[in-house]
């Protein structure tokens, strides 16, 4: 028996969880269920994370979690439970299979069958934000080599285990040359280790456009967190309904499975919600547990139910000789088909040996790091940037003011009066000595403070093994 933590969730959560569990129990899934409380009621009880200590203990003991959708109360002070779970439990991979079920679920893309593998812990979803001036806020985009290596390797391993032929990478490395550039660099390094699997890379905007137009050209697609969140929802909708898509969140020691849709409180309690998304997530959970036979049995029964044109409200269309049923009746129809195999769709049959392996990250030797200078960000409400430059250019003999930018555009020296500027200025200082240290940077900042300059942030300009590791300014 496998120990499984589960949560009823909010909105339609209890209805679709009940339907899903009834199907799994009818298929004789070897699961021992342990319920935990999460979501809206826990938030409103004073737990701002949406989960209490006792539930954490159950989750860590079980190692596997089937989660119905939850509602996060509106307003400040409430953290995203999904993000908290993913980051706290090291769930680095979000896996969302997206497949069309034509002709039984209407879609413009009958041949769509791809898997989005999304990095799950970092990127802009690190959630590190600050207001720095009256007019400017920032969000830090963090891309790491460990995070990139783990998710890219997982995508190739997934392709190999499940018989996929190609892995594609989506980034915006033409603009974000260091962050997205690192992700793409790692992708190319790891792709070389899998010569049996085709690989290619796309700029995220044209890649997403191609998915929307001709998704059949893709097989497995891997990308950083934010892009993956957006693209996976779009791709799921292209299949005909977001309501039938499930997802897995995979870590080295823990896994969470959920539908990709929300809690839909507007239809809660009406017995019309489609349990298919959560059911398909539960099927992924069974595969993760090595219960391939049971997973295939349930998947085939679900496909038979679609072939019999038994639909919930969200995918029902009149004039198709179809039967519209509620949540409970849909689960009953799937249970009735257990043991049968579909005739239009290809039956699902997995080998009992199907098992993903996750290789731990191996840290590389440290590289030689040298300091070239520093970017100092300043809050200044003046208009003439020459005045700012005059105040700071000669404060410290070890530093030369190279340029000033505003929102990434060089405005000093030789800026254009047409450039719109806010009150947030990046001032780049390069070293004039052979070597500088953090002590020199601290002295520069101290001199700024003595002269009434409101510095708000610094970024050191490093080289690693002689390679520049910072972006150049426009015109530099």
C-alpha cells in the first residue's frame, strides 16, 4: 500500500476529489489515504501560508500528495500555497501533458500531443520584489545552473522513458543574454548527452506562436518558470478544455499531483464540475508510484467514457448525440468502463518497468572571480542628468563613472532629450586600478552618503575565469 496525502480543496475541490477517489478505489488502487486541511479555511484561521504544521508532517511522511484546487483569499498578507509547496518541498519539475481527444472533445488541433516541462522553483517566481523609488519597482529574475540542469535533464529523461522523440527549449536569450542565456547554454550541453533524442531551441514568442498554430511540430517542450506557466495553460486550452488537464510536480524525494484549473467557486456545489483534470493527475500519480497497470486501467476507462460521448457541462455540445451528466454520474460512467479498452483511441499500455530516475546535481569547481566595477542605483528626482553625473563622477579615485542609464537606456554621456526618464538611475563605475575590492565599493558608497546621494542598490560587475558576467549598457 502506498501512503497518500490528499486535500479536498476549495470550491469544486471536494466534488472532484470525491469523484476521483471513488474511481481509484473502484480500480483497486493500492492507496492508503491521509487527509490534510489546506486552503481558504486555513488561511482565514490565521495561517497566512494556507497550511499548518500538522499537515506539513503528514505530507513529509507520505511523500506523495494529491491536491484539489484551492482558493487564496484576496488581499495582501496571503502567500500562494502552490508556490510555497513547490519551493519548500523541492518540486523542481512541473509536468503537464497536453493531448487532444478529437473528435470527442472539440478542438482545432486534433493531432496535438505534447508535454510541457516547466521549471518550478526560480525565475521571476522567486517572488523577490522591491519598491526602490517613488516611481520604480523591481522583480528579480533568478536563473541558476542547478535549477536549469535539473529541469533540462528531467525533460530529456522523460522523453526517453516515455518514448518521445524530441525536446524543444523556449527562452528569450536574445534579450536576457545572461539569465535565459544560461538556461539555453545548459540545454545545449545536456542535449549533447542524449544523441538518440532530437533537440531544438526557440525564442519564446515565436515558439508560443508556433504552438498556437501548429502544435503537432512539438513533442516535449522545456522552459523557465514564467514562460512555462503561460504556455502550458495555452496548450491545455488548445486541446479543447483546460478542465481535462492534470499536472505533476516532481522533486527528488516528494511529488504533488493536481488539476491545472482553479477552484471555480461560482459552480461549487452544483454537481457540474468536470473531475477529469484531477483524475488525469491521479493517473500520473499512479505511474509515479509504479502502478502502471492500474493507471492504464483507469486511463482506458476514461477514454471509453469519452468515446461513449458522456460529457460534463464544460465539454458538452448539443447535436452530437451526447449525454450531459454531472460530476458524480461522470465518475460512475468511468467506473462502469473499468476493464474495457477504447476503440477509437489507442489503448494505453505501459510497461511495468516505466520509472523516472532523477540524478542529483553535481556542483562544478569554483571559477576565478574578479571585480571590474559596480553598478550603483540611485533615487534622484532631478531632470538634468549632467547634474547627477557632476555630483558622483569624481568621488573616488579608484572608480571612473562610465555611464548612467535609466530603465536600461544610456542617458549619459551623450543622451537624447527625447528619452523619457524616471527617478531611478543606474550609474556604472569601472575600476581605474588594476584590482579593487569590496572595501573600495564600500568607500564609494560612504562618499555618496556624505554627499547626500540616495543610493538604493548595488550590483557588482564580475568576471569569471576572465569572461564578462554582466550585461553591457546601451552604447557601451
